[in-house]
């Protein structure tokens, strides 16, 4: 099976490559060869190689910058996926597209189901929502499209909350972290596992003419605020030897840490559908984060 991975240099892309099954012919072009901001080139590239699947883990993820850099955010998060879907509609392949909890406004206090109407409150969320809409319109056939929304993606690599916090907690005596935004942290290892399992099962569903859900949510289990995660990362850093002494972490409200983009106060996703289908063991976010950084430490000693 030939699979094209877009976003191979990102934190999720690296984990998808690392965890790729042995029977997969995984193509991992970098942005020089395949850039989501250049739709025509994307279409031609995909048409030429005609993959069985495209995994789109590429995105414009700078939430605050997206508020002013709207054109590029829309190019990468909406027009890019649209180009992928156009090419796939011609080649007959399938698309697994990664989306975000930020397509929701955070005004409810129960986990968001995959069937709920989206209502983003920042441009990043809007651009991702537009991408979802465009690819669903272009790929209406059963089992040709899988969208997985996830939340608070973390790993020991790249520019994410976990890597920033580990450094700050180890370098400073005191840091302030927002406590009134709540979601479910998710490790790239956990999400990559779900991605590969989704592709495997979608193919099985297709063979038996069953319909695989088009939109699914996946996050590690449990909920947390950014403050909760920071405290946990301090503990993890000490236990894994990544930091010697943890900073004092002070909880603050969002208003005390103004940002360009609004964030949903509650963006917990209901992952029950994909958990039931894949029958995976979904780790609590604390355990998943500890495993991630423990493995990172052991591999880099």
C-alpha cells in the first residue's frame, strides 16, 4: 500500500514515520517538493504518484499569528486540503486529515461530539473548519475521507507546549500558566497509533461494504488545564532527569496573559467513537506524557 505523508517534518509527521507498519510504502516529501500553500503543485504531485492514501498532518499552526496572517493560514489549512481532495477525487485514493479542537467555541462544559456543528472563535479554527468543509464536499463517497480532530498535541520535538514548558520549568524560578482553559493533552505517539489503526480498519470496512465514520475525535483520556499540564511536566521532568529543579508554577486567568487569538475555555473532545471502533488502550494524558518523555530521555542518553 502506497501512502503519501504531508507534513513529515512536523512533530506528528515524525512519529507517523517512526511508527509506520512494515508493509507500507510511505512517501515523505518535504515542503520543497510538496507545499500546501501551492495548490496546483499539490494536485499535480498527487496525480503523478497516485497514492492509496494521503495522510495530511501538515498545517498552519501558529494560532496567534493566524489572526493577522489570514491569507497564508487559509492557504495552508483550507486551500491546501482542498487541493489534496481534488487530486484524490481524480486518482481514487483516500484522505486522512488531521484537524483540531479549536473548531469549537468552548462554550459548553461537556465533551464535544464529532457530529456537533463547529463554531470557531479564532481564525486558526476558522481556517481548519473551512478545510474540513471543502474536503467533505469534494470527497462524499463512503470511506474515502477520514477526519480526526485532536487537541493539545505534544511531544519532545518541535515547538509545542510540552517542549516550551520543560525548558521554562528547568530554567526559571517562577512561571505563570493559565488555569481557565481546559482540554485533553494528546501525545503524538498516541495519535499516530490511532492514525495507522484507522487506515487499517477503514480498508477492512471498505472490503466488507461497511461505512467508516467520516469524522472522529481523538485525545488521550482525562482533562486538564494548561496549569495542570505544566505542573505534571515539572514532575515528569524531575522523574526523567530532564530537569534538576522545577520552577514554582503560578496559576493565572486568561485575562492576565493576553494573546492575539481567543482560545476556547473548554475544548474537550469525546473520543468514545474511535476508541470503540479501534479497540485501542487509550492512556491517560499524564501516563502518555510520562511514557513519551521517558522514552525520549532513554533514547538520548
